[in-house]
């Protein structure tokens, strides 16, 4: 099964919750008809609140500048709310909006939670970048190993090699989608599935798992490249684990084998 860690839990909670709260604030302003420019600073309050929504997206991706901007926006929202709530020249609707504890507590709680998660999100972003950087190295290493196969074995492995390349590219796209407003749960699941396939393919190259029908590489000259692939895959697994994917396999499980011919 796949277990989700901080990334997959944090993004829906802060990203979607914050977006919903900010949209509620903007909608409340314009729907009640009090959004006229100059109404006690109401327009500025709405603009900064909406800017915070954009800054939050950047913060969810681990961008340092976005965190700085979000900190400033949070302080500006609090200051403008206080001034507007006590401005007797502003409309009743504007003052009520500025003083609405339920609405602004939702926003401020989400902003605070996001800002407090800065270090964790920065670490997750670093792990995501690590996974992206490793992908081309992994493709190159597998290509080097495949190049030593005899022509017949290389031809037999072509479908698996093509699938391996496609899986790595798809995993890259899913890793990039994290923090960019994508479907987090689905992306995490697909990354976990990709990691499982990559591991099974590499075991096939080593002759440890024939479930995929991969012809193993037996040339001694390729052993160093196989070791390099193992190291790259290990680093990729660590990065994938850090961005929220765990694949748990029962301790009794063993690589699957195809039935022997004639059985």
C-alpha cells in the first residue's frame, strides 16, 4: 500500500483550505455590493488577500521569496483589517467584513500553518528536485547497460526499455506537479507505482526477478553500470520517500517468478 507523509498531507490542507478561505473573502466583498474603490481601504484589503493566495502557491513549492512576501501580506492584512473595522467613514458592510472573526481566523490560521511549515516544505522541495535531477542519470545508466546486450537480447528487451523510459518521464511530470495545484493524492499514487516498476525492472536486469520478462545482463563489463543503477535507484527511492511515498511490502514477500516452461 502507499502511505502519504508530510507533503501529501500538507498540500491539500494548506493549499486547498487557504484557497477556499481566500475565495470566500473575495466573494463576500463583491457579493454584498460594498467593493467600491476607496471604501475605507476595502479594495486594498481584498487585493492583498488575493495576492496572498498567489504567494501561498509559491510557498507550497518551497520558494523562499514567496514565504517572505506571504509574511508581509499576512501582517498587512491584519493591519488593514484593524483600520477598516474602526473606520467610521467606511460602510457598515465593509466594517462587518473586516471584523468577521470566523472568516479571517480561517485565513490567518492557514497562513500561519503554511509559514510554520517553511523548513519542512523547503526540505520537500529539495527532495523533489533530487528526484528530477536523478531521472536523466538513471536513463543514461540503463542505456549504457542495455548497450552491452547481444542483439537478440536487446531486441527482446526493447518493449521493457521503452516502458522504463516512459515510466521515468511520467514520474518526472508527477513530481513536478506536486505543489503546482495538481491532484496530490493521484500524483503520489502514480509516483509510488512508478518507483515499484523501476525497481522491478532493475531486478530483472540483474537476473533477480523475471516477472517482467526482462532478459538479464550477464556481461561482466556491465556489472559496474548495474551497481551505478542500484545506487541511483536507491537515491531516487530516498527522494520519493521524502516527498510523501512509502511502498510497504510484507516481510515474507519475494520477487515474483514466472512459472517454468511445461509446469
